[in-house]
């Protein structure tokens, strides 16, 4: 099995990625053989997984194998099992140890071509179906958040964001950790325009959850930092339109949603610094552009 070039480029992220990519061709071949699947198209590579169109006893499907070093994707199978195709792609089979999933094949069309405000309303409609009581085995949002905040506090002086935003994120993040409402609801975790695909059985279905037991208000941020190039010239207004459209359609509390956006964007900027340090390299132009995006989103949602 040939690995798509875009996925193979992730070797630059460290030895753990290189090791997984070295093992991936054999892993693909083994799963195709064990699950009696026949490839029916070229493999596609995302940033952290390979997706292979296949045919088998369940009909047309896709075999997805994810990078095994990301804790936030380790329970994708639990979420898909719990949703059972209601608002999300159906899962036919899973091997969690190998991060392998056999999934319903959806269409290639996603929400990136839809008017962004209409797309936000579609995503908010999916929230209503995906957000349900979390199963006990699902890892909690606050369990992830606590060490993220500890690391942010240690490195606060080195995060390339205004100190007041870092302080705000730390204060509100700590408050969220102590708030029982921050856990308990099953959330997708990464529901942006590219993770909603058109389907034959329904107009739109979610894919690729980074599932957690958490707070529904955590969900909005990816809708604000993706499709970024469309907001040139009207940045603050465009971010605010997306934010309020989603909050209203989902029935969310705008203050709580606003604080989660700020927490997430500051944590993103910190993670960029940590990744550069781990790879022993200076911040790149892409890193600085991403950090600027995070700052812009955080400032735009503030009153």
C-alpha cells in the first residue's frame, strides 16, 4: 500500500510519526487481508490518518487507520458506536488497538462550498443529534484540559499572544475544570466544515470525531478558524457573524461559548510553541500565521 505524499510529510513531526508511517503499509495490507476487503480506489491521506475506499461483506465502505500517538483520537470508535449512524457516519467494524475503523462510505462533498452561515446552521443541527449523555468510558474534557492549562501556565511568558488573553484563558479554563457542567455530554471535539460530508441516506453526516465527555459550548471554535481566507477584509464582523449564528441556532449561552473559544485559541497557540520546541526548530512562517489567526479569533469574540 502506497502512503499518500501529504500524509508521509508528517514524518517531520518526530520519530513517533516516522515509526508509524514506516509500519503503516504493512498495517494496511494486514487489515485488508484480515477483514477481507478489496481496495476500490486510491488511498487518501489526512493529517493523521489514511482512508482507503474498499468493498467487502458490508458493501462499499472505507477503511480508516489513524495515527496511534494522539490521545484525543483514541476513542473515536466509542463515539461512532454510541451514535450508531445518527448524525454521523456508520461504523461497521473497529480495531481500537490499531486505530482501524471500517466506515460507511460518504460522498466527497463537504460544507466548505456552502455559504458559511448556512454551514454553521447545519453544524448546529448536528450538535442537537450528537450531543447526548456521554458513556462512562469516554474520557473527559476536563481530564484533557487540566494538564493543558498546567503546561500553559508554566510557559505563559513564551506564548506569542497578548498576556491578557493568556491570563483570561487560564482563569476561565481553571473555572471550567472546576465546573461540573464541563463534563457529561458527548461532544465531537473537531466539528468544522471539512468534517461534515454529504451522504446518500441523509444530507449531511459528521466524521472524524475527537470525542470526549464534555461541554457542548466547547464545539464552536473550529467553525471560526477554518475557511479563514474567506474573511479577508471583514475579519471581526465575519467571525462574529459565524459565532452568533451558531450560538443562536444551537441554543447556547454566548458568554460560555465565548470563553471556550478564547481558551481553545490560546491553547492552540501554546501547542504551536511546544511542537516547535519538541522538534528543536524555530517558529516558522506557518506557525506565526496560525498564531495570528488564533489571536484574531480570540479578539473578535470578545465584547
